[in-house]
């Protein structure tokens, strides 16, 4: 395997790759500093161009592999490399699963979090979500002279890879891409770009376009025609400069309201709403959360509730108070609750959980709590939970490092980390979903 180095400065070195970093880069050592080399695997010998020397280490550009790991396999996607969506298609499945589970153990070890018996935390084997099942993605569209590129940026790059296939996305989303790229020619001119969020909802594809200029008549007609041809559920537009909380999405074509199911309840998400990226991963998370909390014997709280991913499955067993900072998400949740006669078992509240977390005294009224924060974690909430008397806490996270920090706060407050289940909703990448149970 040979790769040409880019022209310009930067010294070269022959290095032995010693491990994999948290983002999937090979890690070597040079002059006492780590070197992070994308596309390299442990045990390989490589010629590397060194760039970006800092106290934290070098970035390394792989020029040539001098020896290959037995765990190296041929990537399946023709866009692999220039597309920054995947970073580890070249790693054999068994080695990949072992590495990904180890990321959780490493994060907990750094924070000093132990298991119930004082030993290694109880981290289950990785639950593998199949490739080709991702139902939600945000792509970039950029106008060029003879059309519009639609795809993903390269890693740490402004270069956009126009994709014609994707082994991560559901096939239905891939089918939409050519027609969508063609329709966006009527919106984007002269190097302009837009953000495009796609959701393969349970009854059709939902498309949200965000750009600097609103679509004119030609663009609206092209997008509406695309919706008709592709049987899209909804197409909406938002200005890219504004927070979606500040303005409602402008409809371009609504053939039917899209919906997703949380348990037995259908919810209509607002355009661009956060959802679990795969239905299969969502099911695994719901099974864990409900299994741990359904017999709590009292009211439950769902913090960072979103549109109700865990609220509605839990409300079959216990009353649930749903708390979320985004008004649009709570509006979708409450609309579904009222429509399905869940307005009694479910209550809802809009609250900034970073700036205004519930005090420990408020939390003491709940028999169990689940929280599913963004990647930054739930530090403020975890501190209050640590001072509370809530018997069972379930944490859902998409960031092992911030989860481990929050877990340390809970353990320091008297909780025991009973178990962690890692769920791979982001195949061939360093991202990982997990769900964990704490008890007093």
C-alpha cells in the first residue's frame, strides 16, 4: 500500500504503530511525543510525514506502509478515505469490536470508576448495529460550475466528497441523493453551500434544507417535484444563520406529516429534531432503559427527553416527567401524549438542564431517572443526582469520555455502577452509544 505525501515541508519518519487512538488513528511515538496516523493499524511499520508538532503530539500523514497488520481488510466503500464519515473500514470486524468496547473501559479507568466489586467495570460485549441502517444524517451541498456536490467533508478538511453510495446510510436515503443534488442546483449558485438533514421516518423521508438564501420559485418547484417523484413525506427550509428554536421551518412540500414510533406511540418530530441514528440502536436502548426502570415502583424522570424516545415506553409502566431544553421537541412530545391519551401518565417541562438543573430535593420525588444528554454530557445534573436519594439512575450517552466524568460524579456521591452496555450505532468510526445503570 503506497500513499504519496503532499508537497511542501514536514519531515518524514519510519514508525511502528503501537495502538489505536480514540478516533481510530494509529498511534506511534517520535521524539517522546505521540504521532496520530489515520488509516494505520497496530503492529504496522509505516513511513509517515510529520505535521502539526505540538505538546500533545504530531499529526502524521501516511505515505507508505512498509508492513501490514493481519487485521487489515479492504474497505468496502469507494468513498472511504476522502469521505470523513468513516475512519476504520480497514480494520477487521473482531478487532474493531474489541477496540470499540475498550474505549469505554479506557474512559472509565481514566476517571477512576470501578465496578461493583471494586474491580474492572462491568462492560458488556459490544451490541453491533448492522451497517446500512442509519436513518438520519446531515450532509453538505455545495454548488460547482456544472452542478451540486452533496456528501460529507473529509476529516479536518473543507474538501467535500460527493457521494454516490454509502454503506452506513439506509438504502432509501442513498436513493434520494441524486435527485436531491439535481434539485439543489436551483437553490445554490456560485460556490454557495447548504446543510441538508435527511430522516428516513417510519412513513417516508423527511428533508430539511438550510441555506443562506431562501429558495426562489424555481427551487421550490424543483424540490416539490422531487418530493412527488421520490414520494418524500416532507421538505422544509430554514435559514442557516438562525437557531431552529428562533424560527419555524418553512414548508416547501408536505405530502404527509412524517412520524417515528417510540414503543407504540407515533410522534411527529419537528424538522431537524434529534433522534437516535438507527431504529435498531433505539430498540436496544429502549429495552435496556425500560428493563431497568419499569418496576421502579414510583414516578420516573426523563431528562434530555427529546421527542419522547424513553418517555413513552416507560409511561406504560410508571408516570413519567419529561424534561427537555428544546421547545420544539417538547411540543412534539406533548402533542403525541395528548393524541394518545398519555397526558395523565406523562407530564412535560421545558428547562435548561445545564443552567438550571433540578436540585437534589426535587429529584428525591422520583423512583428512577434516565438522562440522555448531548456529547457534552450532564455534569450539572449528575452533581445534583449525586446528592439525591434516587434509587436507580440510567445514563445514556454518545460520548464515552463525558459519560465517564458523569459516572465518577455519581459514584463519588454513593452510587454503584452496575453495568454498561455499549451499542455501536456509528459503525467504522470512533463514536459510540452506551447505556448504563447506577443504583444506591
